């Protein structure tokens, strides 16, 4: 079993926190296009939720990954996609490689405040010309004595306007594209870092997303995570937790939409009966709930494998692919049963319809997930394993 009674108390505390400290303010944050990351993260950090599986010596709880997976699933109860995604960036996207491969000094400087909630982190991989193709990034970190001098730009950066530091993937050499990159922790207050603009998105409105420029940004080489030239490999490992987190965060979110749709269609009348009384409606909702449970089984299986120290690339990729496609199918079906109200921004189902669309794009598009799986199945013999990066 993935979960035990040891998970019950932190689950209960997190559920109470979401009900009292997040959901009452979601609509306000959605309208504002941003949420108070520093204030919210400080509260989460005080409760230990920003470092459940991070090392104790840097403020974490030292628990296994099952606790992080439990948290990701519970965050699905938040009544928007933007806030849980921002939290997930802090816990499962910008910090896993740092926690695993970073030196003690760099972990004290960047991981510890991220775990405590004193600093907001973001992850800088994607660029305008390199989204799914991570190996094609152009941002460079030129060696200059004991420093790197960084030039380039990153796009679609979650937490970008509020972040204190960015886990940046940059080219640090002229070698092969899969062995010339490094992950570097860059303070966002560094001279030459510019927030070019806050992006206007289809969904995830409460999550601030930025385009960032780097112009001659000088940072000490000691800020590098692990060995120089190993950044691509570290990021590929980091992606597995990101993709698994994304799939887990969909589970309860999908169930909330099903439950709300049941309640609405039970009360909504048409042609002398409730909408829910139509077989096509209640059969479809039962089918969608079954699909959610199937995804949950896949996520839990991948989580158990990760806790056991196994390579979860295949299972995490499958879960990410399925989560994105199910999100599109489920929210579209449920929105239809809301009729005209489903097209109104004031309803949760319309927000979920917009927010869930990102799951098939962020962290690697569906098509890239299929490329990874096909390569692992041996059906694309001409494709190099390193090309299935995202």
C-alpha cells in the first residue's frame, strides 16, 4: 500500500489549510491574476509542507516520496489550477535536483529558504525556441574565472514575477547538446535579470507567469547544482517528479468537477426532468469517475516504484499523458451538461476547462510523451534516447 495511517494526520492538516487559507480567497486571486506567494508559502513552510521529502539538515521532513504524492493529490481540492501549480513548482519542479545533487553550500543558500517558505523558487527551462526540445535551449552561461556570465531568456516561467531565485538550465560548454548544460541557482535580484512581462494566459489566472531576460548576469560557479555539463541529465530526472506531480494533482481536481456537475444537473430541469435523470448524462459521469480511478491506480503504482528507487520514466510519462487527455475529455463533457452556465466564467467547471488544458502542454507536450513511450517500446529505432527529453 502506498499510504498508511502515518499519512492521515498531515493529510487532515493540509485539507484544513486549503479550506481555511486558500479556497476562500481563490476567486479574488483569480481576478487579480496573482496570489500572495510569499505569504502563502511561509504558512505552508511553517507546517512543513514545502519540504516533506527534502533532507532534514536543510529544513525538510526527510519523509519518502509517498508524502509528497499525498500532498499533490490533496492540492487538487483547491478551486483553481494556478495556485496548486505554483506550489508544485516550489516543491516538485524547481527543487528536486537541488535537493539531490546540490552541494551543502548551495542547498543551505537556496533549498533551505525554499523549504521554510522564506523564498519563492521558479524553474527556468523553456524558451521561445525550445519548449519541448530541451536540448535546443540557447541561454548561455559563459565561464569567467570563478563566475558564470549568463545571457539569454526564459519563457512561461511559473512564479516568475514573485520568485527570489530561479533554477536555470543553461549551456555552459560547446560539447554535445546533451552534455553541455548545467543547472544554476540564480538570484532574481542579480544585476541583468529583467522580468520582461507578465504573461496573459488562457487559464491558470492566479498563477503569475513571466518572460525573463538575462543580460550579462554574473553569478558564482558555486551556485551550480552538481557537476558542470550534467544539467540536462539532472533536469530529465527532475522532470519525472514534475510529471508525476502533475498527474497526481489532477485526481481530486477531476473528482471535484464530477461532484459539482452531479449536484448541478440534479437540480437543473429540462423537459420535465432533471438533466441528471438522462441516462447519457449519469452514464458518462460514471465513466469519467472510472477513468479517474484508473489514473489514480497508475499514479500510485508509479509512486510506489519511485519510493522503491526504481526508474519511473515509463510510468510517469504514461500518467502525464493520460492526465492531460483525461482533463480535456472530462471537463469538456461536464461543461456541456451545465449548458449556458458552463460558458460563464463564474462557474468552477469553466475555470477547470481552461486550467486543465495546460496539462497536455506543460512539462512536455502529449506528442513528446508519446515519443518517449515509443522509443521505450522500440517502435522508433531511428530516434536517439536523448532526443526524448520532454
